[in-house]
C-alpha cells in the first residue's frame, strides 16, 4: 500500500480546530482509495514561543525536510507580535524549501452565496498564483534614530529575474491546463523600478506562450475588477504583496474566507511543499468550535493531488461541493449553526457514500 509521511503543524487558534477535520477527511479518502498516511505532529506555535522563546527549534527546518509534505493550520496569537510568529515559522519554511509558488483557487460553489448576488455557481472559478519567496516581503532594511524625532524605517523590495520568471512560468503552465488566460497584477505607474521589471519579464515570457491570452492591470483597478467582473479571470499572477491581498479578496467574493485553500509549492520537488488554508488563526472565534474546516480540507485535497493521489483529491473536492450544495450542516460563516466537527464529519460521510456507491 502506498504511504505518505506528512508533517502536521496545527499552530494556533482555529488551526488546532480545523486541522483534525482535514485529517479526518484525508484519512477517509485513504481508506477508500488505498493509501496510508503517517501523520507526524509538531506543536510549533505561539504557545511554544512563549515557553521556549522560539517558534520552532533551531533544527526545525532539518526536521521537516524529509517529509513528503507539510500540512499546516494557522499561526498567530495576540500574545506574540505577528511579525515574530510569521518570520519565525511560516516564512522560513516557504523560503528554505523554495516554495516559490503560492497557489490559491477561488470557486463559487452551488449552495454558497456570493455577496455579489448575480453570479451563478461555476461562473466564478479562478486561481491566484502568488510569488511566495521574495518581492515586498524582504528582510532587507532597517531603522535609524530609533526613539528620536528623526526615527525612520526603510525596507527594500527585491525582484530577481530568476524569482519572477519561475513564478510567471508556473502561472503560464497552469493557464494551459485551464482556460488559457493569464492576468498579471502590476503597479508600474507608481512603483517605477521593480514593477516595470515585473512587466518586462511577464511580456518576455508571454512570447513563449502565444497560445495563452494575457492581460495586465494595475493592482488598484484589479481589486475593483475582482468585485465587478470576477468572471473575467482564469489565472492571476502577482507579487508577494499583491498576491496576498488578492487572495483574501477572491474568497470574500465567493462567500467566505473560511473555505479558501492554498498550496505553497516547490514545483521541482527538491523540498516538501506545504498546504494550509488562506485564513489565519481567527482569535475572535478560536475556542468556540465553529470555525469552517473547508479551507483546511480543500488544502488537504490539493496536498493529495500534489502527492499523485488524483482520484482521491477529486473525490474530496466533490464531497465538499456536494455538502455545500445539499446539506444543512453549515458553520455560521456560511449561514448555518453547525460546528467544525459536524461539518468535517458531513464531508467525510459524503466522501464515503459517494465513493462506495461508484465502486
Ligand atoms: P483571520 O483569517 O484569522 O480572520 C479574519 C476573519 O475571518 C475573522 O473574523 C475570523 O473569525 C474569520 N475567519 C477566518 N477563518 C475562518 C474560518 N475557518 N471559519 C469562519 N470564520 C473564519 O485573519 P486575522 O484576524 O487578520 O489574523 C489573526 C491571526 O492569524 C494573526 O495573528 C495573523 O498574523 C494570523 N494569520 C496567519 C496566517 C497563516 O498562518 N497563514 C494567515 C493570516 C493571518
Ligand atoms: Mg494573507
């Protein structure tokens, strides 16, 4: 029997609540599709930071390196500054393992209500490809004259040819598997060195992908188009910052950030890739047991696809779609009163029923 070794980092807040539901559904898929998962939990979190002074041990990345993939909940707690928790765990993993693509699908399911009511299920279905290793999220910079009237802060944005090309190329390849349309997020009118460079690289690579239709928008009007014309998009590629912003906006347009998944991919597979929901640790609802587990479960489906278990990944996504369309088991963010566990169970049950009836 095929088996996968997965590092699990539930993290903080609702991460600890939605990860078990992700595991439940993937375990169900394993039983049905004939693979075994060996889950290896790590308690790295803000709690660990408060007791040890480190988000993860000094050899943390070494410990993760040999796994087939990393399944992560969310990291962040009001007791630890966000830049400490982010740079102590998530960003080192994304960078050390060259997970330079952050892939974030956005889809309007039947049974989900878009706040933009006129859209029908299927009419909104696009993917955001976020550059995940460089760009605006650099640690080059510093502060001067701290604590005085002259205090100042400088932070550099870093765009490399290699870094831009590899993520844009990934986006072109992804567009080829979909509707062959790629949109680039830019701001070359205001940010006059790095963004024109991004545009140049995009246009240069477009020559190699003449079968893919391309367009580009400045990020400000692009956010407006996400709301007014979400049906225009197929694959959207953006820098680290623009991709981050667009991938909270996209899921909001299709109903709830609670269902949005993401994959931090190292396409060359030299290192493990990492799968996590788009949302954070939601301290406002943590501990109440009502977080929506679908973002975590759908991230699990993306993980299965990455590991080559395509049929299982499709079945999990279909189970999510079926439950959203037909079931009254819904968490409060999508208009119901079910708990995290009830929704996780409903998806696992649907997966079981559907798969057994087909085989
Ligand atoms: P957040 O995503 O945690 O929450 C934003 C809003 O969405 C909240 O009202 C929350 O209740 C709601 N929400 C999020 N996920 C939900 C779910 N599954 N079901 C139902 N409602 C859900 O973002 P926020 O508040 O900006 O950040 C909270 C903490 O999470 C911070 O410490 C932040 O740094 C961290 N964070 C971590 C991320 C990660 O681990 N990748 C990503 C984003 C934030
Ligand atoms: Mg974000």
